[in-house]
C-alpha cells in the first residue's frame, strides 16, 4: 500500500508517524526494547499528546533477528499465527557500548545508536551492512476512513535484487513491483497468486519474513525506489531478518523457523496421468489410458481422478458416482494390479446437494456468518459451504470422510482450491477473519497430510496442493495452478515455480501441456521435456485429454524418452529430495541460488538447476531455438555429450527429443539401471557417471539413498593424477564407473578408471 505522494508529500487522507528519536532503551540479556518518539523532543511539553512507538528487538534462533513494532499494545490478537520453531528462551546476546546497543545472533548483528535518529542497521558476519530501517523505516499510518497501518522500510543497496514472495507469475526479480500477499484464484497469467508467502530473499545474502498471516502489502522499490516497504493493517508489525551469507543459508534458516518439507515417497516422482477436468470418462476410458501408456512403453506411476469421479452438484461428498463407477473397489484393485498408485481430487467445500452439507451444518462444522447462518454462495458449487478447519471436531470429521477412500485403495489426494475464503464470517476458534483468509489453506492441507501420514505412514504421505502460505512447504507437493496451453504460459509457470522455490518450497509441479485449452502438439512436446525434468510430473488438462498419442506419435516418443530418463536419474534426484527435506534447499533451483556470485545468473528465469549439478533450459519455442547461459566451468550435455566451457551465453536449436541439459564439471551422477519405475532397486547395476574436474585432486562423496531417504551406500570418488578411483562403502554389490566421453569399468568395492 502506498502512503506518500512522491518523495516530499503524504497522500490525501493519510497521516504518518515516523519513529524519529530514541527516548529510551531497555535491555535484557537476549533482547532490547527501543521507545521511539515520532517527533523531535526539545522540551518536556513535547512528550505530551504525541505517539510513542515500541520497538522490540529479539532473536528467535541463531542467525535470525526479529523486530516487533507496536503502536497501541492493547489490541486483541485472536490469531491465527504462524507456528515458528524458536529456540527456548531465544538466541543471541545484547551488548552496549556508549550510545550504541547491539543484538548479536550468530553471523547477524542489529545495531541501534541512541545518539542518532532512530535507525536499525543489520550487519553480516564480515561487518558489512546488509540493510537498514532508516529515517522512514519504522512508522504507523492512519487514514480518514479509520484504518490503522504499521509499516517498515528496509533499504535496497545499489544493484540489490529481490526474489520470492510466493509463487508469483510476474517478473522473477521483484524490484519495481507492488505485491499484495492475499490468496486468490487468478490463474498463472495475472499478478494474483495461489501461494502467497510474506518472505523475500535478497541478492545481498539475507532474507526478510513478515510474521503476519493476513494481508501484507509490499512495495518493492516501487513507492520508494530505494526501499522495500511492507505494511499491515494492524497495531503491530513483526518481521525477521534472516542471515546468509549465501541464499542457501538463508533458506536453511528460514525453513528451520517455519518448517522443512516432508520427504515425498519415491513413487510420487514418476509420471502422473489424470482424467482431465471436464472430459467424459469412466472405467473403460481410464483403463484405455493406462493400457495405452503401457502399450507404448511409457511407464506410469500414478493415475489421478479429477472432480467428476463424484456426482455433479455434490462436491465434495467423497462418494464415487455410481452411474459412472459402479465398482470403485474393483476398479482401484485393477489399477493397483497394474502397479499404479491412485490419486483423487478433493476440495474443502461442501455443496448443498451433498448429503454431507446437512450433516456438517448440524454438527457445526461449516463456517458461519456473524448472524449464525451458514456462509454459502453459488460460485464453484451450488449453495456450497466451507469446512471450518479451526475446529478440531471438524478436522476429525473431514478426515473420517476421507478414510474410506484410503481403505478402498486411494493413495493420495489432490487438495485443490483453498483460496476464496470469505472475511465476513465467524470462525469456531474465534480467529480473525482477515488473518484466516490466507492461513486457511495451511489448516486444510495439514488436515489431509496428517491423515495420510497416519494411515499410510511417514514417508508415504503426499498431496498435490494448489494453495499455500508460509509453512505450507511442510506438506508437499504443490503445483502451479491453472495455466493456458501456450509457450508463454509455460514460461510464466516456470517463473512462478522458481519464485516459489526461493520462498522456501522444496517441491513443485505444473500441468504438462497447460490446463486451459488444448495445446498445439509443439507446445505439448516441449512441455513434456520440461515437466519430466521437474521435481514432480503430471499430465493434466481442463476440457481435453492429455494422453500423448492425442498429439501425435512423436509426442509418444518424447514422453517415453523423458520418463525413462527421469527414472534413470532417480538415485540422483531422490538424493536431492533428501537434501530439500533436511535443509530446505529446493530441488528446482534458480540459477542465482546455485551461483549467487555470478551477476549474469541473478535475473535468469528461463532455466534452472535440477539439484546442484544438472542445468535445465526448457525450450519455449516451436522451432527449437533457445538461449541458455552456462556459468564458469566445463559443462557436458547429458544427452549428446557435447562439452562447453563457460561462462558463455549460447543460442541453441533442439529437436523435440532434446533441450539444453548440461551437467556441471566435477559432478558425479548416480544412475539407475532400471528405467521402468521411479522407485526401483537403485543399487542394482548402478552406474556412476563422472564429469571430471581439472581442480586439484580431492575426494567427493556420493550418497545413494534408499526409498526411505536413508543412505543405502556411499561412494568416495578420488582423482589420482590421470586415474579415477571410486570406493564403495555400505554395499558390496557391483557397480559401473563411466567417465563422460571416456572409459568405463565395472567392479565391486573399488573401481579404477583411466582419465583420457
């Protein structure tokens, strides 16, 4: 929200009070509080009839410093609130030197000088200033319509770039943008977002998390071009500065605070196929799709039933349409016999025609208006109500309705919607409706995910979620929502996914070929390669099927080629997934995350690193022309074997069976022999594909996980002059070492291969 009219003036109807002068500082061992007048105090009378801002400074965890700005402290705080994993008693220490008070937490220092105008400066481990809340950096605003806002401004350095703020389809670098953190069902072609995260990451090596689950307005170098401003309509604003120094360090600290992603099961990394949305289908159609994939040699891992597995006008009643699926248990058993997992579409809305509406209303499980009536509308489903997940009984009731589906053989759920949450309602637990609007999706996805963990076991739970807020990364996987079937939509989907990955989300997917409309075969084939080189891969559409043969035999070949390739990469990919689970560093990584010191990487949003070692540049053109940037070092194309020395920009042209897919110098890719499924025995005839580095001799450990994420075996790769020696630990099974473009050898325990 903008409060000023240019640099000098304030907007009509707005009154601003800036923290101007430090009047007192109270110190405890691990925190301090500054009391800031909003005007210069030259005599005692100036303390009368004037506001005083309370600025609390504290550290919830090492490397994280919080600032809480309060105008009037008596405002009731009904919640909800983000669940943060703070250290008991807090972290850091306070020290004072003359007029300067410092809070030090690991590599991060907050400094306040009482002898100067009220300014909070944040410094890294090397003493360099990261950012500051300066002359207008701490303030409150009132407006003529009675609203009250608290705002902060943090300075942008020269050349500093800002990323994140959720899955946003606007430009990847957020400088110059106005971003409103407010859940909306706006598709991928608008400024609205399904996944709004009040967290941004800076190219200067720090992050900022605004601890407010409701509406947060960001002015990213827009209202004041040298500042990131964020504001809430409240009496209190709390934000955290998260230390680096690298972007990976920032994400690791941020996700330690807000939650690390669960590890999805290995089978979920295979190819998902759906019925599509409004298409006609029954068991015969489903089986024709499944058998058609098998006949064409395209391995399928998950089959998904979209909305119309239930009866029309009755979503959600969690009952199979008996006219279309008269034998759901038998059908699911037949799908399981083909080696498939099954996903079913759900949402948190109960249509009036559903028998569950009357039941839920009678039990008090639906959200109500202030007058006590059940909140209803006709958008999406006629007369639908909204499950009140703030009620423990409603959560248990919802889970009880899902459990019979699990008993029938459903393995996971697509948790759709969760964005259009009203604010003119009363919640069971008394939550503030404005704060609950964004937070609702967190309760929804958590309710479903916890049921899956209970019934299927930890390590087997996975959802396919559309909406999220901060902390939602704990419940993977999330997909990019409704996109058009075009090259432009393909690129905007990738932008959104990369933005989400810099917001703390480890796993992400999208609708291969696009959702709305029917893709041109060229779009579909190009999107196949992109989709199957994402963390999760799903064929899904709206009004048309997405089976590859609908787009020609070449599309079948492309689908087969990249599905088999992904399966071979699974020992590597699942190792990257384990890293995301343990550290919060995502599977799909923007170039700036892996190469933060390369200025050329900072704005790039049409390519990404798949884990630390594999570079992917989707082709967003029919003729196959694509620009790709390769950072410093030698890169080897995984499919063709071509070697390229960077840093270099290249314009390449690829057929549908290829794309820029480069492996980093020094990488060792563990490759599975079996390519028919994503969750096979990865140590059976394992190949280690080595891309030697010219760096001095050293040891690189390569861990191969098992299906639980534990280390099944570790290989130590050592270069000894012109020899490559690989030693296995934890396994006595034979393996192959292959040098990219060179020799190979097979053995057990230890294998030696000549280099050139």
